[in-house]
């Protein structure tokens, strides 16, 4: 089991287990703008939430 460095949740990581199968995270869209404080792996919920937030359209009022 791995520990999410963002929320502390336990989750399975195929790369940490050195599994020949790809990790669950490879099925998600790449998170291009990874924050500087992102150290280690994030759990599925945190990674999905971060990717969703990065892909959300920016409204004109948010661009100020």
C-alpha cells in the first residue's frame, strides 16, 4: 500500500509494488501543471480532483 502525500489516504500503486501491470494512474489524463509541492504519489481521489480542476474552464472573472 502507498500513502497519498496530499491527503494521507492509503491506496494501491502498481509502480510501488513493482508490478508488471500498469498503475491505475496511467489510465487518467496527464496532469500537465503539477504543483511544485507535489512529492510522491497521490491517491485516485486526489489525482482525479486535481486533473478535473486543471481542465475546468476559467471564467473571465477568474483571470484578473
